[in-house]
């Protein structure tokens, strides 16, 4: 998924809701006036717990400054619909925008132009993060008590204004360090110990500091604003890297009539197209004659041919020439260009995530990454395929196009490049950084050379027809995975 790891900046949506009120009101006359109740921390927490049991939805607006050590700012919003189990997030950084929409167990992400539904490991990771954040937002005191059982007792009143109780988490430095360490480990690591953070283990992650101020609305006992700083460090490749963020969050509860979606965000994306496709499937292909069915079956086959040209071979002109006839050829060309660019942005970035997960990204410059991507596309251009035929599945109202593909094994190429370098590294001839740089350089060069193709494999590509000479492939992975055979490699030998 393009820029999928950019969603990790969402860890700063940490909501702390608690309060105390030590206001004392003197009784003037027993008959005429009622004495205001003296509120303790315990009383305010009780009120807070009761108030948050009635929360059905919330919206968070945020602004944060992150030091990694490079400094950047990010801003955006997050909406949570607890009743319907939906979440919408909009994260704007200097490098671009990230959008996400979750409904139950499905997640769709977008960069404002292209939208992709998350699948596999990435989907599980995003769901884990979202569920954790939702728990923090819905009742943060209960959430933090998992990491510090005395969390509520360490809340103290700092000051008070007309509208809010202003409280601070007051703990010893080592207690804050322990809390943040445990939170970040829970955030970045799944139950089986696998990480969504590049190349680290839980024992390499250490909290540094945790400071926050929370403004509690007096009339509702709900959070109005949070000012927060979080910092932690992790060890990677013998280097200690630090991360710190200072954030400001503003909250609104129970005022969202309908949560935003990507469709409502005016984003011309594949997600919207897919919804239109599904809604138009009903009774769309009720064939009364075999010739009509045969024509549409042939057109579906042509469309798959055109799509492979636009994606794998990056050839928009071939997409236009092979695409079933359409009266709007400009639209056809635009769709071909979108598929070409989406393939580079999403499929290649997914492949590059393998580098990130194995800590290689720390040794590769942007220029080297671009050179690698071009080399990868060069290797793809050496693959071969042909469409064997197509059939119509009347039960599911889809066409199944058979494609014979001779792809290549990236695993074999990596092994070919990696083994001699690993031998020199183990013998002390190369440092870790030298070995990694040589690995990246040599793999890039190898991808530009002639490659050995794998034996032909047949892919069954599902296609739907949702308009006059308009076809869509439901799952591009059904053919892409045959062009590049990839098995994630471990590089622990470094």
C-alpha cells in the first residue's frame, strides 16, 4: 500500500480524560442556597466514567510537530462512530495527504488520488492500530490503567478556569518511561511478536518521556483539549534512534450525524469505482443469445490484456489499442494512465516495504530507491504472457479470463546477489553499512540484466462488466503475483 507506514504517525491520538475539582464554595444561608459539592479526583473520575459510557461518536482535530530527528508537522481529523463501528481519518503532512476509511473489518486508504483496499498482513496491522486508538479515545483512563494501575491516582489539578478543569499526569520519570515503553510495544507489536515497525524487537524499544495536560469540560466531564508530548527511542543496526512529538488535540463528542467516507471526500478513486461496479451488477448480464455472451466474453479477455499492458509493462498506448471499443477514448486513455501510475505507486511501494521490514531502508537513499524501482520495472518488461481464453460464470455473473504467465523469482535473484556479500560480511571484509550498500547496488544491477523466467503458470482473472464496453478486474493480485514470485527473505545474517 502506498505510504502505508505513514499511517504510523497516528500513534499520537492518545486521549487522557480525567479531572478533579477542589473548588470550595462557602455556605451563605442554609435556607436560601445549596452548598456546592466538593469534587475530588475520585469523584471526577466517577463522573467521567459515567459520561463516557454514553459516548456514541467523537471527532478529534489535531496538530502535531514530530522530531525523528528531521522535524515535520502534520494536522488532520479523526472521526469514530462507535454505534456503527466505523472510522474516518484524514492526515495532512508536508509531503502529502493520507485518508483512511474503516468499516468493521475492512480498511481503505487513499493519498487523495488513488485508493486501495488493504489486504493481508497490512489489513491486520491497520485494524490493530485502529482498535487500539479507538480504545484510547473512548475511555483513556481505563486504557492507561492497563499500563499503570495507579494512573488515576497520579492525576492532579494544575489550575482551573471558568469552563475546564486542567489536570496533569504527575509521575516519576522512570514511571513515565515504563508506561510509554509498554504502550509503544503494545502499539507496534502483535501478540505473536511480529512488528509493524522496521527491523526491531520489543526489547529494543524504550520510552523516554510522557507529558500531557488535559482540559475537562465542567458541564459534561468530557475532554475538550489535550496538550501532549511523547518520546521514545529504539536501537537499530547498532544506532540509537529517537522519536518525539508534541501535539495538541481538540475533541467534540456525540455531534456527528454521519461519519465521513472516502466517497464523500470527492476522491475519484478505485474504491468508488468498485462500489459502482458492485451496485450495477444486478441483472446487468441477462443473455438471451449466445452471440452477445460470446462478444462480451471476448471483450473481457481483451480488457485483461489491456490492463496487463498498462500495469506490468507500463504501456498506456497498448491499453488504449487493446481496450474494448468506447465512444470516449479520452476516458480510456485517462483510465490507462491511472492504472499505470497506480501500479508504480502501490505495487512497487508494497515491494519496497520488504526493505523497510528488514531494516534495509536505513541504508538506501531516495536516489538509490528510484534507481531500484526503474530496474525492477526493467525486469518486469522481460516477462511474457498470453491470454488463453475466457468463460462466463452465470452463477456469479462474472467472466473468468485465463492468462498464461512466465514471470521471474525475485527470491532467486536476491539469493544470487546476497550470498557472496554475506560470505564477505561474515569474514569481516565488509562492515554492515558496506554490505547493505553493496547488496542494494548489486541487486539493482542484476535486475537490469537478462533474467531467467519461471515455467508458465496460469492465472484465473475475474472480470465484471458494468456498462457498455466497460470492464473491471476485481483483484489485480490474481495476475500480478504470477509475474513476480516473491517470498519474504530474512536478513538476520547481517
